């Protein structure tokens, strides 16, 4: 039997009852023997985390490798056929669960999720005026930041950031420091790129005479949160020893083009 499948999020027939005292799953009008294999990942409606199938004894009975975090009855179940050598983070101490590769950090990625619309450049539309230091007030150039603001139901996966440079009291350069991710149109919503603006925000007693403005250009090039290949991909977000946010991504199983079926999520890997 293959160590993985193609299904990222398929609903299985029937409903289940699960417990917090043991790993048993009892099905009602289910077909576990036909729909599942040992090693598949399950998500249970209303229960956080993913759970791996340990053994299947009949069409209405199976056991998991870990105990569900809550109990429930008549719950729908979804299967993810990722790499079967990965385990649930529940086997690790709570303070380490977010820092290890586990079935919770494995995502199915198709070709449309490999790249995403991101901020490319920000050009100066208006240099502004009056960004000078006043007596007994903090210079505006010392407390001015570039902020990407978005509206509407479609939001980016990760906001872009930029730094500003001033010369002779006017804005002279905008440098994109983080291109962000997920500035793509979502179904039945306005594209984020159509309702995103770059705002020059100031604080303190000294304010400019005329606010500077920026114009955003977008690209479909890949960004740091996108996979380098389609297939089953692990992504871990953590904080290093110096307090800096970090992200590790690894392609566990490479699959060509649109091998993954039934998209599970659009947060970490937006279409």
C-alpha cells in the first residue's frame, strides 16, 4: 500500500461518536473499511486537531493513535491521506506541539497554491511636505511608518510591510521589507489588490503639512509562505531563541500539478 494518497479533505459517509476516555471511534452508517486506511488523518467536526487512524476493525469501529480532545456524538468526519509516517502533535508536551513536524502541520498543496499574489513595489505618488523637526517635538520622520490597509471580505494571508526614507523633510523612498502573501481574489469577493492602500501614518506633536502617498504594485511571484512544489508540505511557524518569528517549510511528498484533491484550507496556502 502507498504511504500516502491524494485526498486532502474528503467527507466520509455517516457520522461518528468519539470519547475522551479512549481512542475508540464508533460509526453510524459508516464504511470505514472502504473509506479509510490505517495511517490516514481524520478531522472531526467541532474538534480541534487531526487524528491518525491506528486500526480499523469493522465498517463501524476503528481506533485512533491519540485520544480526541473532546467527546462528541453524530459528528461528521473528514479524511486527509497525507504521509503516514507523521504523527499527531498530541504525543508531545503542550509547549512543544507547535514546534514539531506533525499531521497538524501537514498541508495538501496543488499548483494554484504554490504561488500567491504579493506586493511587488510601492512607488511614491506624493512626496508630501513638512516632515521636519519642530522645537521640543519628535521628528515626524522618526515616528512615521508605512501601513498596508485592506477592506472587504477578502483579506491577505500575511500583511506586507515597508520602510520609509526621508530626505530634506520629504519622502524619498519606500522599500518593501515583507511582500506578504494571499493578495489574491477570493470567490465572490473583491480582490484584495483592488481595495488595498498604502497609508503614511504619523504620531506625535509634529505633523506634516501635506501627507505623502504611495501606489502599490502587485505580482504573482511566490513568497516565503508558499511551497516550492505541489504535494504534501509541512509548515512550522515558531519563535527562535532571540524572539524572532520564523517559518520552516518542507515538501514531504512531491506530487505533480494538481494531484491533491478536495482542498482542505486556504489560510496557510491560499489559492
